[in-house]
């Protein structure tokens, strides 16, 4: 019989519940310039939401491929500098999700990442 229950009630309603009240503050990440190496952080498998705050405009993407050699492009998500952004982690990627990031310019900066 087919499994028709692909999402929880919260996911199907797009309700942000977090991982049962978890709040993991990661170490401050360095955001390299777009002409440098791509940076990444492997997220906890229980993480459903990330809270991000960058000091420079930062491009991000979620992937299951560590050390992806491709540069981020203007088609990836861009976070404005000095803003706090909250977003859901895509669940359809499976486990072992990496948050990859780099500066949208050649300017270096920092990125605060909190996993919920």
C-alpha cells in the first residue's frame, strides 16, 4: 500500500515548530569573498529552521554534497547584510544537509548561524 503520509501536520500546514525547542548557536563563520573558497556548515539532522545574520551580503544554498566545487550564483538565495533571516531547511534533501555560503562580492565578513 502506498505511503500517503509524506509530511507531518506541521509541515503540510507550513507551520514552523523547530526541533522540539532546540536552539544551537554555532561558532561565528567566516564568509569568504566570491573570488575565494566556498564555505559550509553541516547542519544537525534534527534542524528544521536556521536563523542567519551576516555582516556582508551573503549567498547561500542547501545541499547534501560537501565541498561542492561550484561557485554560488546570482540564482542562489542572497541574504542582505545586517539583517536577521529565518528560513526552513528543505526536508526533501534527506540527511546530511550542508548550508553553503559565500559573500556576494569580494568583501569578506561573518555569518551567525543558529539552528532551531
